[in-house]
C-alpha cells in the first residue's frame, strides 16, 4: 500500500490483529497519513497453527522487508514495524529480534499490543494459542515480550485507550521500555477502548487518536 502522493517518509511492515478484515483500512490510513509504503503482513492463525508459527511468519515478513527495501519506496528510507492487538505483539517481537539480528528497524508502532501472556489469562485461550504445552511457552519472549531484554530496540509509539482490557499491560510494557533506555511516545486516550484504530468511520475520537499516532510515526521516521 502506497501513499497517494510524494514525498514518502519510510516503510512500515504492519501486522493486523484478530480483526483481520480491518487490515486494508489500517494500511490505507497509515499510507496516507504517515506518508509511508505499507507492507500488510498476513500470518498463520491458531489453533490450526499454534505458537510460534504466526509470530515466525511476521518475523519472516520483516526480514523480507529489510532485504527488499528498494521495492518498498526506494533505498534510503527507514523501516518501521507496527501492529494492533495480537499484531502489536508480533511487531514488538519483530523489534526485539530485529535488534538481535542487526535489522535496520527505525521505529515500532504498537497499537494496544498484547505484551504479557505469562501473567494470568483464560486457560482456554492459552490452549488454543499454545497447543498442548501452554505452561511451558508463555514465558517465551515471543509470546510475552515484556519478559525480553529490551535495551537497544527501536523507539516505540504505544497507543491505548484507558478502557482497554490491555491497558495495564501496556502501561507495564512502556515502563519496561523506558527502564531499558528506549525512547517511548506514550498515547493514552481516556474515552477509547480496544480496537479504536478501526472505529474511525463512526468515532471522531478514534479518528483523532489514529491521526495522532500516524503523525507520531511520521515524525519518528523523519528523524531516523
């Protein structure tokens, strides 16, 4: 997905969460508002494809993007990773693995991301996502990025509504990033709930929040 006109500020590998049908709309908004080329990432889904297959697909897409930057807006433009909800989890993991692999990731856009599957969750969801070994896998940083070593990952933008069931997890993850010396742009929206990036057609507050987050991303890419 490419912005309607020049100039382009960078590229984003964007990973949509559970609301898969919103992926195209998210990509269009990011492309037009943040002035980026968007690689809209698909991935295998649990329970048919349990952890870590989905996140490994997201990592493969990120590696592909870094190897084909010339096809995504031309050389010399920075690359960001981004995602919402479960996709935000994958984007956070991509930023961590990108650091370890030396990938040139300039920013991470995390929209109400899942960051901690180790601390209490519905056991039925755990079984569906992790298969027959949920207890042994929840502490893997690819499931719970809050447990990872976070020093040196790309600067982060985190957007979450105050009424989101993941709000506290996001607060904790932002604090962990800051403690690791990672620059964090924190955006909390007092009237919004989970999934607000997809409510822009019916909610002016969601539109304002989405635009602000896109502007934050554009600013980080311009500074990269």
